[in-house]
C-alpha cells in the first residue's frame, strides 16, 4: 500500500515534520511491514527533514534493512539525491565508528 | 552631551565595502563601538544585494542593542539612494520611503525580515512567485535555489540564537545571474563553530562548517549537512558562488575545474552575525518535465 507523505504531514520542511514521517516508518517496521512512501506533491526537502525522517531510522536499523523495506516513489532528483547521500554518509560514519559502548 | 559619531558608507557598498562599515560600527569583540551614530550616505554611489542586506542587518542589530542612529546626506537621492528607497530600506528604518514614488523593482525582492515560522510560506509563495516571473521559468526549475534558502533559514534558527533573517534579492537579466543575500545578527557562524573547535581562526571555522558531517550539535538533530548541500546546488551543479561573512572572517566558494574551491580571508572588521551571499547562473537553471518525477533507486 502506498502512503502519501502529505497525508502524514502538511509539509516536508523541518525536523518536526520529519519526525512524524520517521515514527510512521518505525511503527510499520515494528510490525514487520515494508513501507512505500509517495512524495507526490512535494517539490523539495531540506536536510533537517531528511535527517529526522530517514537518517534517524539508522539508530535502530541497518542501512540494508532500510533499503529493503522502504521504497520512495513519485519523488524527484533533488529529493532522491539528498536522501541517498545523507543515508549513505551516515551509514558509512556509523560503520566507521563501530558499535557504541553499552 | 556627546555628539553622535559618523559612520560613513563607502562609495561602493559591496562585499568588500561592507567591511569598512563594520569597522566603523563594531568593535573586534563584537560589540557596538558607539551608543549613538549618524549613518552618512554622502559618498555612496553603488550598492549590491549583499550590501543592502548587511546594512539593514547592522541597523537591526543596533536596534536590538539599543544603539540610536539617524541618517544624513541621503536627501540628494542619487541612483544608489533611489535603489535603497525602492528596496524598502528607508520604509523599514525611517518609517516611510524617502519619496512617494519609491517602488519595488520587478527584478528585486524587497528587503524583508523573515521569521523562521513564516519562512516556509514566504518561500513557497512570495519568493517563488517573484523568481518564476522575473526569470520566466517554471517553479520546478528553482527547486535547488529554494532548497538552499530553506537550509539557510534553518541554520539561522538552529545556530544563531535568533529566529529571524534579513533578506534581499535581485535578478540581473543582462548578466543572467540571481544574487541573494540573507543575514542574521546572531552569534556568528565562526563563533558557533569555535564552541566545539576553539583553536580555529574565524575564517577556518567558517570553512569547517562547510564540511559534510561536521556539526556543532547545536540541536539534538543537527548533523551538519546544510552548507554541503549549498556547495552542491550552487557551486557544483550551477557554477555559481557562495560567500559567507561572519565574525572576523569570510569564505568564498566557487567552482574551479568542476570542483569547489575555497578562498578564506581574515577580515579587518568584525561582522556581527552571519551574512550569506549566493549567486546563481540562470543559464544553468532548467526544468525537464519528462524527467522531473522519479522513484528512488537506492
């Protein structure tokens, strides 16, 4: 089932907006459900939205898991490039930092 | 009673000239030099968006600090004064335009203080309405420009200690350039970075802020990627230019052989807050409707 991101938030502008999207995705993942998120109607997103909506998923999930279980559709190059670059960068940084101490 | 000190605007108020104004107005420790002053427009003959924004930002800073100011030698209404009047400068600081005929120019977005809470709608409506009309391209062609401004408004809220930015913009059709300036009178980018890296000089601190992943962790979610996005959108993809002036330094970034090249300068004056000047090449802005929408390929 495709979820329209603009059904979750009125706009994709800042970290508060991103947190709502993140919580939706986390909830789905917790029920072992994949997510298909449509960005229809969204022209652009800033880094603060992407950080909150997607990068914070890496706090609890490996990047490969996110890639397998999150599809983003009806988006555009600006949004997709930013999500890819931010996620790749943060995943690589986490891998370099290693497991956190308990 | 002490006579007010005179702050003389230079012949040319651009990114170099603004430092002469700051040198007269601001101590090296970032405090106002005087408690009252007269801003002298007598020598001013030319001004650019960064100069308009820097001057307005300075006066807003004065107002916040309780510095009293007045204007002199602005009545001659030469071209630079008329340009400032049309920008909304005198309406903002003197309560009304110098002349009733003052009008925003079609190629400009009037000087405005934008609160972060209103920045989303201001960008979606006022900014997009102006730029699509001025440059005659559909709104999707300005996605990268709008994203840069979103990043800058977020940076002001997250790092400066303030919530409002002062902005002014102009389209130069002959040069095929858009010049955008956005400033705040907060703590300054260099000072913000030096909270975590105190050993850096101001210009080095500003340069550090461009590194993807560097963050002052000013907020829990701050991951330090906003300026990296600006470099990508403005310099690498567009071939434009970014300048940042903050505290005692400045950094300019432009393309050199397809890669971003940074020029760092230690300035002789202190800039109270942060000024960001962006220059976009309109020839590099385009929109292909057949390829605009796509799914994400990881």
